[in-house]
């Protein structure tokens, strides 16, 4: 894993350029995860459909439907447990968190997002976890995108940071409940993922 200097996006929000490179082994590991629990576009409690397709691995998976946002131990579509988190994934999350200033992080949930051109992630915050003392680790794979950091409030002009293949963003502490998003993905072609962007979001759910 790359050991380039950490770049501060905001207080306790750190960009690790190329930390997860090369990402080919990560993409290979996504295949079995999606074979067990295929990518799907979830609906929000308000009835809207997300533009990003998702699946999960690890003991817990994040889910959204009319009942709300929550973590579940089994895929609601099949009733099967989520695919175990690959050791490659958990090691990456732990080492990136430590590099970002949060040692001892042990994720028990990995949300795998698949972006096609035109997909985006609106401003939101990750706050469905039981203990907000653990950081978030976000890994970018494939096509570049603009990561938007709003901070304590959803509105206003966000800090926009280009994230490319292998980049990792880590946030926690006072920034743990910060609002963030991803601007609409532009069409392109990447040698590892083709016309797609993947994002791994590691969390400690329980």
C-alpha cells in the first residue's frame, strides 16, 4: 500500500493519495461478493430510488427501504449472510484509518457502491452506527469523481476534492458525523473497471 503524504481536506478529514493502489486485487475480490449478493439500487424511506447500486460484505450490511436506514446481518433479498469481508479489505481499512490518525479501527461492515455514469451521492452523513467513536474509511476505485465535504451542515458550498483510483479518504473524531457526497459521475474508461467507479465504505456498525 502506498505511503504518500496525507493531505488534510478539513479538520480530521484526510486524503491518502494512492494508498489502496494497485486496485486490481480489490476489483477481483468484489466479484464473489456481488455473486452472493448482487448489486441493487435501494429505495429511500421517502420512496426515492438511489442512483448508485450497492452490495455489502462483512458481518453487517447497510440497507435502506420504506422502514428506514439500518444494518442487517442477512441480505434481505436472499436471506443469506453477507459474503465474509476479505482479509485484503479489512487490512486496508485498518491501515488507512491508522494513517489517517485513527489507530485500532476494526470494521465489521463494508458497503460496496457501484457508480455508472450519471450516478451520484447526495449530501448525507453516516450516523446509523452504534458507536460514532469509530472512523469512516472510503476507498475510490476506477473512474475519478469529485468527493464533496460539507461538514457539520448539509447546505452551503462544499469542499470539492478529486478522488482517483486508489485514493482513500478517512474521517472521524469531530468530523465523524460530517455531511458529504459525490458529484455526478462523468463518462469515461478506466483500465481496471471500464466505464465504472467503485467505492468501498468501511464502518464499525455494532
